[in-house]
C-alpha cells in the first residue's frame, strides 16, 4: 500500500516536472534568488537550460535528486544555484564542518567547480567560504584549508577520505553539520576507484542531509551509489537524458567522418586545420600521449600553435593550459584520452592500491580525465585524431562541443582498423543525412587534391622532426 502510494506520488511529481521542463520558465519563476539571477546575467546567462528548469525547483524543495544530465547541459549550475541559495539563508551560523560537500572524480573538475562557485559568490557579494582539496596536500595544508571551517568543500572522494583518516575532519562534525552532499559525474566515481573512499564517509552523512547525484549515464555504478548515499525516499530520476541518441548527442552538433590511412593522420589533420575547413576553437583527441606531442610539433612547423593536455603533465601545468585555452589564448588543444588507450588496459584494476601502482608504472595521474566533465569553453570543433574505442567514448568526446545553447561540429579521422568503431557509431547515431540532424556523414569539404597538395611539405617536415617518413612511422607504432 505504502509503496503504491509513493509510486503514484512519484509519477505525478515526475509528470508535473516534465511539463515544467518543457515550459519556458525563467530563473525567477523557478524561485532562484535575485542575487544569483543578477550574477548569471553578468555571465551572459539569461534563461535556464532544460535540466536547470527541472532540477532547480526540486532541489529548492529539499528533495534528493538523481539527475541524468548530459555533459554541457548546464548541470553544474543546476545544483550550484540551489545549493548556494540554501547557504545564503544562513550565512552567519556557527558550524563545526562544511555545510556542503561537492565531490567530483578529477582534480580538473574540482578546480572547475571551485572557479564557478567562487565567481558566483563574488558576484552575489555574499560572505561564503569555499575550500578546494587535492591529493597532493599534506595533512597540515588540509587542516589549514578546513580551518574556519569553510561553508563549501570541493574535493575528490579520496581527499575527503584522507581528511577523515588524518583526523582533519571529525565524523561527528560532519554528522552535526552536513546539509548538502553532491556527487557530480557520479557514474565515474566508482570506476575511478573511489568506492572505499566513499564508503569511509557515508556512515557519517546525517539522514537529514540532502543528497544530489549528477550523472551523464545511468549504470549499475550509479544504482550502487544511490543505495549507498541516498537516505530520503523521494528519489527523482529526471527524464532529461534517455537512452536514445537524440538525448545524448546534442542536435546542434554536426558529425562528420573522413576515411584516412593510419599513416596519413598527421597530414589529414594538417589539411583540415591549414585549409581552415573547421571553425575554432578546436579540441583534438588522441589515444596516445606520444602522438599528441608529435602532432603539436608537426603543426607548429606549419604555424599552427597548439598545446597538449594529458595525465603525465603536472597538475599545475594542466590547470594553466585549461585556463589559457578557456580564456582564448590559443585555439587548438590536443588532449589525450587515456581511457581509450592501450595503456589504460594494461593498468591494474581500480582500488586505492592499484591507483598508486598505476601512477608509478605509467606516471599518469589517476585523478585526471579529459573526456568527462571538464568544461572546455567555446569549443566549436572536436577532432578525433584517433577514434575512441567505444560508442560511449565517442559520445563523451562529442559532448565537449555544442554545450548549453551553442552549436558545434565533430570530425573523426577513421583508418581501416577503426572502421568497426565507426560502424558502431553509425549504428548508434545513424548515417543517413535525410533522416535528421543527428547523424554522422562523410566530410564533404576535404578533397584528395587538397590533401596531396600538402603531402610533400608534410613529409619533409615530418622527416626533419622525427627522422623517418610517414610510412616508416606506422611501422614503428605499436
Ligand atoms: P555544464 O553542463 O555544467 O558543464 O555547463 C556547460 C556550460 O554551459 C558552462 O560553460 C556553463 O557556463 C554554461 N551554462 C550553464 N547554464 C547555462 C544557461 N542557462 N545558459 C547558457 N549557458 C549555460
């Protein structure tokens, strides 16, 4: 009886909110605080995205929310605005620990969320303190960061677990103070090996704490987290993202592919960029770190300035590169998606110890991820220099463009070996131009003649840089 009633209430509530999502409601009508609305306007944001329209009223009502929100949908503000509004109501209260935790899988995301929160707080002129933790911090740094204590803590689960382990945060204080717990990119948290870290603090989360789970996909991992974290019986899974392709790849992203021999990928990338066949800014994905450096050096010789971003770079450099790219200081960023590389497969399975050993073995930062969550600002074109190895990988990469209300394009360079993945992508998104906008089609603007006109110079430069020809290069590749 009780279950049926709850189900009915849920159904009705869902219907109500689905109707609301299709309305053109303003932030004001959603109940957002006037200070936050003014802050958003200063950022050029004047109307809510669909996920914001659905999630904000629910969160403001104090409900636990599981939001399946695709990357670039505006999900960060969907949880930050109501979280801040809740804190605005009680700025001066005494507390023993932060009132809100935002937990994310990577340090880049920590930094990104931190920047967004601090900027909103500054624009609203409200006295709230935010701390950001990272796993390089010693116990004394963690203690200093948590002195006060701050109102909002942004961290990876591992750093939070470290704080508890080192006695920097007291379980009883968390239990007495925590009001909002947000897990962003929740579907990644377990696959990044944070399960034990999460389990170390969940017993201290008070039952009254509002829990929000933001996730691009629904998976068994998300179900596991729901069971682990959510206390409140009203768990609303928002209908923003379905399983169908129209929901996961924005309609405003045009998808193209180019058939390209594996040993000609540098040449084809050069042709696409040099002939200005794509709109800037451009994010190029490789599966291999060495190749990303080669591509950078190669493009540089043709006057195309780019930067590389990968898990081998020190954290400070990565943050700096991201900031500069987002600020528009350069137009081409070559990111290595290690989740798609062979190195990843060779790495041991997740878990605290294994993360450490992988880091040692590959010198990669396990708290780094380029494909999910990071907000690369104003990327118009995504180029898959290497195809991702799965449709899911493809979808996440394409999600780096066409964010919020902007449009974008993607070009995948596909070698014979990668045709199978392309077929899978085609089966998922479709390849018939007449069927609608959300399909992948052959790139019509690059002719063979145009490519060949660049080949000689490309070969000379490549030989000069790397001392062997493009053909030899393929032989040397693993
Ligand atoms: P997110 O999905 O949270 O990573 O947000 C992606 C991008 O959308 C960020 O650059 C936000 O600044 C931007 N954004 C968030 N909300 C809106 C909105 N309502 N209108 C336009 N852009 C937005």
